């Protein structure tokens, strides 16, 4: 459904908010599709409803990134930008890193 929505969107720059447990898999699916768009996926390690959430920072970072990056698929988390094919969630550490 996400891939179809991205294909159908008339915009060339898209931000997708996504759960962090499966964000890498969705990024891979979108990246392998080769859409001629800039797609940024982001989420939060700490939910929005919890004090100290990183959600607004990640969303703001994504808004900047989507305007500056070339076409492709990226995961933007905690001030870092990752290519879809070089990112993993470090569940023990609670952060994203290059794979």
C-alpha cells in the first residue's frame, strides 16, 4: 500500500512517518522500486506521547532532508541520514546505524 501510494502521489518529494521496527524493510521495498522521487522515512524511538520524544526533531530533520537530497529513498533518524540500502536498527542500543 505504501509503494502504491508513493507511485500514485503527484509530488516528487515525500515524507513517510513509520514505525521503527519495520522502517528498514519498507525503505528497502521503496528503494528497490527505483521511483524517480525523493522519499524520506522517519519515526521515533520514543513515542510522541512520551515526554522527551524524538519525533518532532526527526520530522523537522526529514523536512530539511527531503528538500536537499537527490532522488532516492532515505531513513532520517536522530539527525542522521541513511541510504535505504545501508541502514539498520540497533535494537540493543536504541538507535539507527549504517549496516
